[in-house]
C-alpha cells in the first residue's frame, strides 16, 4: 500500500505524507492546520545557521513547535561546517524537534552564494563536511536526533550531481534523503524529473528512506509519484498552499481509492483558524498582513474570487477579514 509508516533512524512516523519546508509559509500556524488535516510529518521554514549562532530572536521564533505537533523537523542551512554544527547543537538544546534536516537544494542566489543550499548538491565534498559536522555535533548533544538532507538533481542539465551528493550524505551518516528532482538552474520552473528520483531510490537501495518532492499539486500526483518512483514518502510544498486539505484527500485516495472535495466554507474556516494562531504568535497587524497571500491562496479557483482578492490585499484587521468573507460565504449559500 502506498500509504504506510516510515522510519527516519530511530524516529517512527505513522504515515508518509509530509509538509515540506517552505519559506514564508511553513511556520507553526500553517503547520498546525496541516497536522489537523492529516500531515504525517512537518518541517519548519528554512532556518539560517549563521543567524541562530548570532542569537537572532526572529530566527529562534521559527523553531517553535505547534501545540498539536507530536513530531516535527527543523530545517537548517549553512555552508560553514563549524557554524552549522553549533546551530544544530542549539536546535537540540532549545527544541524538542524529532529530526534536523539540512537544506542542500535551495536555488535562491543569496543562499547559494554563501556556499549553502544547492551549492552543496554541486559540491559533494563540502556537503559531506557540513553533514558530518552536524551528525558529530548531535552525538554530543543530550538528545540523539536523526539528520536528513534535501538535495536537488544537480546544478544545471550539464552538471547532474545527485548521485555524488547522495553518496556523500550517506557516508556522513544521514538517516533519509529528500530529492527535489529539478536542477538549481531550473529553480521552480519546468518539469521535475521523477526518473531521477526513481534512480535515487534504486541507488540508495533501502539503506535509508528516500522522500520525493516536486510537482505535487493533487492527491493523484502523490499517488503517481509513489507508483513511478518507489519513494518512501512524498512532500507537499506549493501544492499545500491554501490547500492543507490535500493531506486529508491524499490519505483517503491512497487508503480507499477516492476522496471528497472541500467547499469554500471549509477553506475559509481553515484560513481563520490559521489567522487566529498567527495573531497569537505575531500580533494582529503582522498576522493580518501575512494572511493576505494565504487567504488569496485559500479562495483560489472559486467563482468570483478575483474581486475578493482585491479586498484581501488591503485587509488590516481580523474584523476586515470577517467582513470580506462573510459576504463570500453568504453569496455561495
């Protein structure tokens, strides 16, 4: 059966449908909604090792666990082995996360130019040094936390390095590998090469779990990735934005063969639950500003949503959102 338990080292998870780390989205408010909707495992936004070591308060807030998360992962990034080792030790000290993931795939130029993110997929020797430093740092921590990595397929179509990167990560002691099978040059454009993910599964050959990401926008996409690649788990990223119900529907599809769709009322209700949690974390002004893009995502695809998006982008308070969406709900009844 495609839906099944997964182990990451000593960590046992009841399912294999994950929320990927997404900058600007996978804070604990959104992760909480995704857990309510059936996400088996969730990842924090990408956290800077340099900022953590500098004791940046804003960065530390990214580490917080949602109240309903029984297990979650913190994803960190950095290109300096000494610094990222210190950061990992701080994560172990300050959180009760169940896993630390190292981002070796982010294609954003400001990340890559520091030697982090996708620069590590391109440079397996440095990837090994970074991962080994984290693994060793955690060996001295009070809690033993499994380390995982997320890689890209390569730098560009002429520099495909996933095999070397995976080999380096395995040698350094990772307990799982996630691949987004696009190159750094592709960014988030073009088509993900699921065949590369299938080849990674074969290359790893059961030594650790392999998780897939890329072009997952529906339950059918997740089922297709499982069938095409044989990966152990899938990660929803952009496909979960405004649609945390994708976890509920995917689990239903994989276990029963069908699922029910979700109406506008349920989407808006989820948005307000997320807003409430975000206000608790960031205050009303900041939360309402942040929720503009998220509410736009929640109503995407519904008839007449364009006119409501125009109102959402200027919402300042929770009452503004209530007024906007009460009108939408009444109209659709």
